[in-house]
């Protein structure tokens, strides 16, 4: 659990702070809000206090009314793991870049040696202003981090750069700063999602994989500093990866995996690769009569990677009917894996498509190194902990 000081400044995007607090709380982090005077024109301290379940601070001279307390800006600057400013105005960026500490938020940032992340939001002319640009460059030079802004429709009606970054990206970036960069200089290849085999020009054989496990694994690996290559079948979940490739069939997945395999140190195959492909019929098959499909086995991607792995680490998944560890152990040997993640697909409300799963992780000797359930996000952490 991390302690995050969240600075909120006077932008129309101040309401975004509410979502950010909820996301951090969901992930069991503590959030303490500091508001500037301008921020209070846009959103109330009551809202932030309710969501964060903590008092909201806004007064640099808090101490003069609370002599028994610690000096607020010093206390907050030290007793936290990260300071996140969402949204960050041109004003706050300018003040911090100039060493000004004339309110609780600027004084806290200035007094802190913790990581500081800004999520700017402003009119596009403000963002493109050379003074703002120079301030951002200066802050980056001193180690301050930025996420966004992105292009979008701005509150003033203009379209362009200056729109606050998506909540998910801001939270991911913050979490990434909180984590130790234990996978720095490692390339992690993640295979994710379902594959789909064309029956005719418009129909497919596929499966119910949502790609959520692969998505969370990719974000977690990225947060730990890895260079992440993500290959996925049909899913809308696009993680924070350095390379993202969408594929369709098991053969596409095989070819793409081969392409990126050499440069990878760790390969995690969380994809639900179809075991069979079908002899595709051109056009659209009429539905008038019965139809026999001729299935043939797809290539064994994990088997191929396992044979060629040398000193790479390979992690496979095994969807089992029941608690079948015997088959999983046999798979570890046959495919030359370092770990296998086993889940029972017959369990209700977990596994395929769900946000939750129950898993058992076996190492290459077939020993259980983790067993438990939780959100797929939580389990992604556990899987990477085992690999590390
Ligand atoms: C309706 C409205 C919206 C504003 N939105 C922004 C904004 O998105 N970004 C920004 O940099 N300033 C914006 N401003 C200007 C800031 O509120 C102003 O510069 C203020 O002094 C910032 O103070 P602070 O940085 O201490 O919060 C806006 C002002 C108004 C009236």
C-alpha cells in the first residue's frame, strides 16, 4: 500500500481527481489531497475528503491553527511515496519550475525528495506557449515526471493538445513510479487474448478469452521497468506496451511470436491459442444444408519456443478441467517451461472473461510456488513475483 499526496489545481479537469482517487483506493492505496485556492472554484474539498476518506489540506499556515500538529508541508512532503498533481495548470508548472513555494501544494512539492508526477491540462495555446514548454523541459531535466496531456476537445471548445490524459494512464504511470524497476533492461514478450480461425470469409471459430490476464501482465511488467512486447488476438484491451501487435489466427500468433522471440528475455504465453484450425471455404457458406468442418491441429507455439529457449524464461498457462496438476506437470516437461499457471476452467465466476481467477503456479520442478485467487490484476503481480 502506497501513500499518495494528490495535488489538485485550478483547471476545469479538476473533477478528474475524483476518478483518480477512486482508482488508487480500489488498489488499496492511501490518498491525501492538497487543493490550491483556484482548485476550490472547480470542485469542493468535501467531495475529495469523502472519496479519499482523509482530511483535505489547502492552507500553508495550517500550523498556526494547529500547533500540536506537524508543519503540514514538511510532513506531507516526507510522509508519502509519491506526489501526483492532477490536473496541473500552467500556473503550478510555472511556479514550481521557478522555485516558488507560496501555497501548501507548491511548498510541499518543493520540500519533497519523493517522485513527483504532473498530469497537465490546459488550453492548447497555453500548452504550446514557449514559456510553458521551457518550464516543462526544465522540470523534466530535474527529474519531475509528466503524463500527458493528449489531443482532444478542450473545455474552451478548441481541439488540440492540452486535454488531460486518461485516468487509467495517469494511474498506471503513477504506479510505475512507485514500483521498483526490477525488470529494467529486460524484454518481456506477452502473448494474449483469443485466436480465431476463419471458416469462411465472415465466420470464425474462436474462444471466450477476454485477454484481461495478458493485459494486466503487460501493465505490471511495464510498471516494473521492462520493455514490453504485446501480441494479442481480438480484444479491445491495449496495455501500456512498447510494441503492440494485433493478430487473428493461431498461425499469425506463431509467426509474430517467432519474430519477437529472439529479442525477448521472458516470454509469457497467456493467450488462449486455438488448438485447431479449419480448412477455410472462400465466400459465404450457404446455410441450407449440414456442413462438416475439417479441423487440423494448429502449430504448438509454446512447444516451439520451449525447444529454442536457451537461457530465456518461458511461462505457460494451462486451462484445466478440475484440479489437474498431473497434466500441467507433464506440460512443463514437454514444453521446457520455467513456470506454468494452472486454472480450473470449470469454476464459476472466474477464469475466461471474468475479472477474477483462481490459480496455481508450478515451477519447472513441478513444485507449487503460489496458490490463490483474486483479481487478474492482483494475480499478474503474483505471477511476475514468481518469475522474478
Ligand atoms: C473556467 C476556467 C478554466 C480554467 N482551466 C484551466 C486549465 O485547464 N489549465 C490551466 O492551466 N489553467 C486554467 N485556468 C486558469 C487557472 O485557474 C488560473 O491560472 C489559476 O491561477 C491557477 O491556479 P493554481 O495553479 O494555483 O490552481 C482556468 C480558469 C478558468 C476560469
